[in-house]
């Protein structure tokens, strides 16, 4: 009797390299640190840039670290400008495949604007850590396919 060969399970996805960054003058980083730790605990490689980073510093770190995803944490209201600058610099430096995720105090009216810029996902206060982890995993897979 011929039995179909059993298919091996798909290989596990490699951990994503993720840069978590706090652009601009925003000095509150508790949320960014919670996200960084949750991603690390989920098996991802996390590079936390610390406070007061410029878009150029964030992009340079992502390129140097070969990151698949940048997570911007913005509580200061500068999310549109900082995000636009990061995405523009990624494109200018040949790293447009790096996916950008934004979290923080983001007005609902600005979420479609961020998506139109090319932001992969936007998270606001109270977002479930599991959904953030899964979104990062998917974003890294999309970036790798680009």
C-alpha cells in the first residue's frame, strides 16, 4: 500500500531583529521598555536605542544592526514628523524593506495618515502584548520577503 510521504513541519521562523526607539524629546520610556522585554522574552533580538534619538540615529542603528523592524514609541505628539523622517531616511539609504511600527499616544485621526506613510502597524495605549509580538513577527516576515 502506498502511503503519501509525511511532510516535515515547516522550519521555525528565525527571531526578528527589532530596534525599539524613542525619537525626539520624549523622556518617558517605560512602555518602550515593556515592549522591548516582551519581544525579547518571545525570542526576538531587541536593540533598545534609549531616549532622545534623532530619526537619523534610529535609521543608522537599524541598518548597522540589520534590523527587520523598527518600533517607534512616541508620547510627545511628534509621531507624524518623526515617523515620516524615519521612513524617508530608510528609503534614501536603501533600507525600505525595514518595517516600521509605531506605538504611543496616537490620535485616531492620525492612524490612517501613518498607514499612508507606510507604517506597518500602529498601537495605542492598552494594546495587547501578544498582538504586538505577533505583529512584529509578521512584519519581519514581510520585510524578509521584500
